[in-house]
C-alpha cells in the first residue's frame, strides 16, 4: 500500500512538472508577444527575432512570419546584427518547412552582412545552418565541408560551446556515413568540452549521440548506459523535451533487444510528455515508434492503428517526410497481412513524396520495400529490378550499410531461384561490408542467411556452422528475438541430422526466449515445431498437446498461415491414428484458410490428406475429387517452379545480353577507332598536299606582289612624305591642347590636395604642440576637422585614380545583377559621420530587392561623389535624400539636398573639367569638378544619363539613370 502511494505521488509530480514546463514555454511566448505590443526601435527587432526562434519547432509558418517582420524592423532601424539574425531565422523556418533552396539563400545573405560587420561568430552560425540543410538532403560531403568551416572559425574565436556543437554535427554526418569510429571520436570530444564548461543540456545531447553510435554498433549495454546518463542530466535541468527524447531512444534499444514490454513502457512515457508539451511532430514520431513495437510483436491490428494516428497528424501539420515514412510503415503492415496490392499502393504513395523531397536514402528504402512485395508474390524479375534500383542509389550516395542490405535482398531472390552460388556471392558481399563497418547485428544476419542457403541446398554441416557463428554474435549483442530464431534454425538442422535430443534442447531454449519477450507468433511456431518433433518420434499424445497449444495461440493472434498449418498437422496425426472423425474438422478449417491465403503448397498437402481420409472411410467419390484437386495443385506448383526457372533463365539471359551488348559496344568502339584512324591519316595526307599547293601559289603570288610594290613605292613615296608632314602638324596642335588641359588639370589637383593636406598638417601640428592644454570640446572639434580633411583627401585621390584609369583604358566594368538598396545603404553608412558633424539628416526611400544591371563599384563611386557634393553644399541641420523612380526598363535615381543651390551659369559648365572652380561648401569645404566629370563618364559607359536641377538657395537635385535588372 505504501509503495502504491509513492508511485501515485511520483506520477502526479511528473505530470505537474510536465504541465509546468509546457506552461513556462507558452508563458515565454505570451510574455514576448505582450512586450512586443509597446516595443519600438531595436527592442522591437529583438523581440520579433526572439519570437521567430521560439516558433521554430512549434510552427514554421509563425516562425517565418515573425522572421520577416524582424527583418523589416532591422532594415528600418539599420541594425545590421539583427538583420543577419532575422535572415538566419527566416532560413531556419524554411528549413523546418523543407524549402531548402530558400533556406540556403537566406543563410548566405546573413553571411554577407556578418562579413561586412566582421562578425565571425555570425558567419560560423550561418555556415553551420547551411551544413544542416545539406545533411538533411543527404549531401554528406557538402555538409561536412560547411560544418568544418564553422568549426575552424569557432576554434579561432575560442567559442567552446559552439565548438562542441560543431563537433556533434560532424559526428552525426560520420554516423550517417556508417563511419562509427570517427563519429564516436567527435561525439566524445564534444562531451569532454560540454563537461568542462558544465553545460548539462549540451552534455546530455552529446551523450545521447554517443549512445546512438553504440546502438548502431549493436553494443546495447553501452547504448543503454549512455542514454541513461543523458536522461539523468536532462532530468536535473527539467528539460522535458530532452527527457522525452531519451525515453524514446531507450524504447528503441529495448525494441531491438526484443524486450517489447519495456520498449512500450518507455515509448508510452515519452508520448505522455510530448502530448503535454504539445509538439505535434514529436507526438506523431512517438505514435509511429509504438506502432513499430506492435509490428515487431506481429500485432498488425495495433501497429496499423498507431501508424494511422501518426499519419493523420503528419498530414495535418504538413510534415512531408513524416507522411512518407508513415505510408511506408503502413505498407509494411499490409505486406505482413498478405494484402500485397495495398502494400504496393502505400509504398508508391510514399515514393512519390520522397521523390518530390529528393531524399535519396529514403527513396532507396521504399524502392527496396516495393521489391520485397514482388519477392513475396514470386515476381522475381520485378523484385530484382526494384532491388537493383535501390542498390544503384545507395552506391551513388555511398550508403554502405544499406548497400549491404540490398546485396542481402538480391541474394534472397537468387536463393529462391535455387541459384545458390550467386546467392552466397551476394550474401558474402553484404557480410564483407558489415565486417568493415563493425555492425554486429547484421554480421549475424548475414551469417544466418548464408547458413539458410546451405540448408536449402542440403549442405547441413555448413549450414550448422554458419548458424552457430550467427548465434554466438547474437548472444554477445543480446538480441533476444534473433537469438530465438537462431536456436530454432539449429534445432531444425539437428532434426534433419536425426539428432532428436539436441533438436529438442534448442527448441526449448528458443521457446523460453519467445515466452520471455512476449512474441506470441514466434512462441506458437516453436510449439508447432516441437509438435513435429514428437510426431517424428511417434509420441502422438505429446505431439497433439503441442499442436493444440500452438493452434490456440495462433487463433488468438489471427495468424492465418499458422492456423492452417497447425490444423493440417493435427489432422494428419489423427489420420495416422485412424481417428478420422476427429481429423475431418481440422482439415476443413485448414483448407478454408489455405484457400483464403492462396498458399499452393499447403493446399496441395491438405487435398492429399483429404484424399487419404476419404479413401480410409470408403467415400471414393470425394476421395477421387480431392485427388484431382491434389493433382491440380501439384501441377500449379510445378508451373510455379517452371516460372521460377523461366524467371532465372530470363534474368540470366538479360545479364548475359547486357554483357554481350557491352562486348559489342567495345568491338564497335574499336572498329570506329580504326575507321577514325584511317580517316585521320587520309585527312592528314590531303592537308599536306593542300598546304604544299598553297605554299607554291603563295610564293608565285608573293613574287608578283613584290614587283607590283616596287612600282607603287616610287609613286607613293612623295604622297607619304606629304601625309607625314600633315600628321606632324596635327600632332603638334593636339600636344599643345593636351598641355593646356594638363596644366589646368594639375592646377585643380594641386588646389584640391593642398587644402585638405594643409588642414591635416596645421591641425595635427597644433594638437602636437598644445595637446596638454586642449580641452575635450576643442579636441573633439580638431578630430572632426582631421576626419573631414582625410575623407576629402581620400575621396579626391580615389577619383584621381579612377580618372587616370579612364585615360589609359584600365577601368573595366563588370555589369551584373546588384541590389541598389545595399549599395545606397553602404554609401550612406560611409558618409554618416560627415553628415553628423553638420547635423545633416541622410535618408533613403529605396526598398530592398531594387535590382539594377550595373557594375557595383562604378555605381558606388557615382553615389559617393554625389553624396559628398550634397553634404558640402547643404547647410547645418539640412536634409539629403536618396530616392528612385521605376521607368520600366530603367531606374531613375535622385540625390536631392536643400542646400545653397546653383545658378544657370554654374549648371551650364558643371561637368566641364576645364573650367576653373571657385565654389566652396557651407562650412568652407573645397570642391573640384573631377568627381562630377567621373560621374558623367561612368554613367555614360553604363548606358545611362545624368543631369542636374537646381535653384539658388533652394537646393539641388542630381538625377541619373541605370538599366534595371
């Protein structure tokens, strides 16, 4: 009674913690949404991004909505860091919605911003996200590349928490590549770091991954040990979602250990927590896992019930990958129920979705499953076709473990076609791969499969050897269900050897295990086999007892094939003992079910039993009827055997045909190569002849032309002399004009360099001499002067460099698609300090994704020069605005100020570099026309135009056009 109370209290406490955790999670979202109502500026941006993150797993649609709002807010407030975060959030929302191209696009945009901000941590985060996309789409090479790039950056900035995260991700890729040794190495490194920094949540995650590797390797003890450690840490920090995951993983391990009772307990606990949290995707996953346990228990009704529940949720939330997996699992149930049409239908529905998603590993699995249905119904050519398609994909992606699985399936087809040599060849190929990756579970399976081939070919010694090797490994692993299967196989071999005591010993061991794990189908099968054992020994009372026990269980679980077989065995026993009235009901029941499940071999044997029974009781009419039916079924089986042989011959024919086609292609290739060689030789000879003839003709023509030239030289010599004189005069005039232009230009250069340089020298000297006496305000004023002068000097020198390139033809343009918003944004950022000194408001109304087809650097140079001019000639507390107008094929960009403006005279000579300048800015800034001259040249080469609109004391508008993308 006391213990019962403790259990009740503990259960209530768990439910309370679950509800509290769910409430805290919802409260967090509610709190953020309430704060958002009154938030402005950067605070609003931060809250929007936080909400986007919170909704990742709950609702990708809401996550995307908040991410886009966060991006807009970050753009408005010009917060680059939050803009990068918003882009990452949008990318992740697309990732959870399986829109991978869109996800990568947004991650790259985030990287661009982080690079400009020199935010290495941000760059690493986005690289890591891109790695996630490639991992999810099975592009493991690219996933590893991006994860390694992220790890390298994180190591440089010594971010231990994120280093551990990257190590975990790399481990996951190696796990999926079946390189468990490397995977374990990375997971253990991550665990060590997480333990060092006392990050319990991340440590639990790493231990969970370590356990996963041991599970894959079939080391279930270590898997359980590490899953339990992970669970302990998650319980310490009340990580309910993590607790549910650990319970789920323990359920999977116990399922593989055939401890179905414990497996169900863990999965049901996990499901209860997930339901309280309310994450539908996780709920569907748990329902699917519970369905898989019932499937293992051969409880098809329960399995189908849970699979259908999982499918309904996955369809509702739009989880395409989950829907495909559920359809696949339902197909497996229908295959177990011998409803092959439904099985193929569900598999093909699953395949359509997987093809749309592009997950090659999943596509191969479903192709393989379709092949298994065709194998079941003896359509070996179709089975082999689908198995081969699955193998081809698995070889493409380097999925070693599943390549081995395909080899096993192909081997099974050849075994059924009695091509035992080829069957063993494929089984051994599978065994080699499993040995290479160290997968004990499937090493044992392959050994068992090879043993079954030897048993079918009546090579019992070899069969027993391989069965024993398989059993030894299965006992090491602790896989109870398959230990029981191996024991049953060994018992059958000893029965074939007529070593009955040994046979019974192995049957009894197998029976006990099936009883312990609650596998009723397996238990009933062994009871039937023990019945056969006593039947062979003519101990009829024991045989009938075991047969009836087996039949009772098979009736309970509705195992139709088993019911028909055991009923037949009981009937045969009664017929041997002349108890014909007792035999008859069992035979009738057996034939009824055999007809329903269409098992020809079974029907043949039952009809023969009817023939014997009716012969003994003197009903010769019925005896004859059943003998005819027996003969028909025998013929049908013979035809099936012939079909098998024809299928094998067809497969052999197709294989040999392909080999011959390859040989023919090789021969054709050799013939073509010889023909090409002959053609090349002929072509070369003709080329030599033509070249020789051309050479002779050329020499004759050359002599003719030489004579002609001699005559012409004398007559043209005087004309050339006259031409030379004219050219010399033109050159002299051009040189004079160039010298005048260069003198004026050098005067401009000297004027523009002298002023800012003088300011730099004089201010820096004054600061050097009077540093200790300078007050803060004055010091700030001098710094601003230095900044302004150095910026003027930099802009002028950049313009001078660009001008020189235009003169010598060194400036090339590379027009491409560019976002005008980003270019304007960067230019405004560059002049922000200069504008702030004069208290000028810099604004832009250009929206993101305003694309132009132009050279990014050229457009930047134009905008910088025009912004510099606008700031120079705008009074303090004035405004400089940038805007754009869509004119269809072109964009018209306007940079307007409300400064001192220009007269018509000034506008007339504005772009003429040869006119001396005299106009100064509102705070005595000097100005030249070199920048405007460059603007005009660049815009002209970009296929646009530039003009100016201005009035004195009312401001100026510089307007230029660019091609739209």
